[in-house]
C-alpha cells in the first residue's frame, strides 16, 4: 500500500492525550503503528496517514464504546494544526476560521478534499477522503473522519459557544452500535450519505469570535503561505502570492519582477500560470482585495494607509479598485461593517 498521503504529526498530540486518559500504553501503541521518533521530530514533521489510521484503530480497540474519535476531538489544541490552528482561533468568525481550513487544508493533510457549501438552512463544510491509486481504498476510515469533524465542532465550541450544536452531521459510514456520536454532536448524524459534512447555523457561523485578532491572523497566514510553498514547490500560484506579499507595501509588483524573483522568464511564468487556470493579474487582484478587507477591520489604520499597504500609489486608485471589489467605497464599507 502506498504511503504517499501524509498529515501533520501534530495529530499525535491529541491522540496521545486521549491514550493517556484511557490508560493506553503510548509507546507500545506508537510502535505497533510504525511511528518512530523521526515521525515526531517537530511540529513541522509530516507523517504517513496510514500510520495514523493504524494508531487510531489500535486505540479504539481498547475502548468499550469504540468512541476514541470523539475523545481525540475533546483534546483539541490549536497547535495540532501548526500555525493554521492559531490563525483559526484569531479569525473574525467561525465561518472565517472554517474557510481557512478549506484554504490551507493541505497543511493538515493531503488525504482528503474539503469545501464550503452554502445551504438553505446554513453553512456546510464537506469532506471527501481521497483513495489510494493501487487498490482504490479510502485514505481515511470512519474513525479518522469522525475525529476531524468532531475536532471542528470542538473548535466552534471553544470560540463561539460551549453549547454549540451543528444543525446536521452527515457521514458516509454505517451507523455505529451505540449513540456516542449523537451524544457528542448534540444531534443525530445521518449515515450512509454521499459525503461527510457539518452544517452550522449561519447566524452562529457569522458571529465574531471572542478570540478575534486580525493582526495575528495576518501574521499566521504569512507563515502558512510560506509553509505551503515549502511542502508543495509545484504550487506556483501560491509562490507568486508569497512574492506579492513581500513586495506589496512598496507598490504593486510587476509580473516581470515576480518572474525574476522566482528565477523564471516572464513568458514561462505566464504560460505556467495559464496552464493552472489563473494569471498574475488575477492573483494580484485577489491578494490585494483579501488584504484590504482584512485591514478594514483594524480601526487604527486610515483608509490612505490601507491603500498604501496593498500597493496603491494614490487614494483615488484605491477607492476605484475597492468599489470594483465590493460595490462600495472604503469609507462606506468601513461604516457599514462597523455597524
């Protein structure tokens, strides 16, 4: 079986705490699962997903209720997701934090696909495990999927409301023999579904987090973008975005400057971005818009300073771009957003 799929070794932190609470021999469990000291060298270390699956299965077999997945979720700590966990904690809202999971999911693991879907009754975060090429087996089993979704609910409870319950929980797995999932989520999951998902009440998802701090979020996102570029050097769009971040406060960089920074010819950069369905102009526009909207939340920054920070030489140019992005001027947006 291929071990091409990997995850952050930070997952071992809550797993180890759950083992200790249940008097499971940690060292023996790690050895049985093939996890070595090298796998746990640092928070940046990547570990084969198949080893984590073995570890969870070994631990779950020791529990009468077979509920190790939700016990892992109860041990949630932002550090288990690297800088992404702290960026989530300092996000503007639950929705904002979950969007970062979608955007930076590859940092946590490359074993699944995650997306946000607007539903009639709320906001849905859907999760689809990938499959091994050699035998078409899913990379993640039911317990790992349960642990991931339950961890997101724990995050929501920590930042929004300790009594928060999702509107619905969908699982591809069969119904378990007992009701531990209903007890944990506070709502009975639906089983044998086409996808795995949490649906949150929209009003709760948009409520400002108690731990909100946009300055910290921006700092963490810069770390995340740099980390992504290290773990996936083929992600050219992300590399371009990182270089734009570095130069933006000095004015909007040209495509030629970014190509030079990346050691590429201008034509080669244009061609490779086109192959990926994007362009330098699109990445620059998206990056400036995202930063401008985040800076709007920092009341100590004037509108002129925000325009400067996102690379505009004049307030008038910034105003025109901002109205193109949002339909309102920066001043109108800040007043309505504050209200």
